[in-house]
C-alpha cells in the first residue's frame, strides 16, 4: 500500500507544470525527457546546454534533498532486475514509436490540445490499466 500525500503530490505536480510552462515560454521547447536526452546523444543538438542542465537537475535534485534533509523515499523492488531492464527497453521502443514519452505527450502535448498527444496519452493509460489488471487478476502476480 502506498502512502497518501496530497500536499506533496500537489506541490510536485505544480513544480512539474511550472517547469514545463517556463521551458515553453522561455525556449519554445517541450519538456519531454526523451527529446531532451536524444538531443544530448550524437549528433548533438545546438541547444544541448539547457537539455543537459534540465537532466542534471532532474538527477541531482533528489540527491540534494537527501543531503539537506536526510530523507529518502522507501524503495523496495520485488521485481527481478532482468525484468526491469527488459521493461525499460520496451518503454524505450514505445517512446520511439510514439514520437515522445509520457511526460512530453501527457504534460505538454495535452495542455496544447495536441490530438496526437491526447491519443498517445489515452493509449498509455489504457495499456497500463490492462497490463495491471492482467498481471494482478489473471496471471496472479505481484
């Protein structure tokens, strides 16, 4: 069972939304992680600086919170590492096929009323619901 944290969830969502709005307003770019990462791989994008800064911040912000407060979320993955790696590869293939990741389509694309992003996000959500149902209620796992 996960802990219900409405205030922290609201604050986190507001910060994600604010960062997406600021990135669009100041740079005219969508805050999709896969697109940012792709611009850091050869051939490098001309605007690689802000991409690197965004990703470094996403990686080191939790480390900074840990150093400053000593708090870290409890994490217990009962899933075997090989399954996690295979899942990551499948997600990467899906990102390539969908022309973007869940953050790009779900947060930025839908807010711009992009039909492609709305369809993509609906596909993500339906696929997730079906997968969880099949694993938990049909296969009987986790």
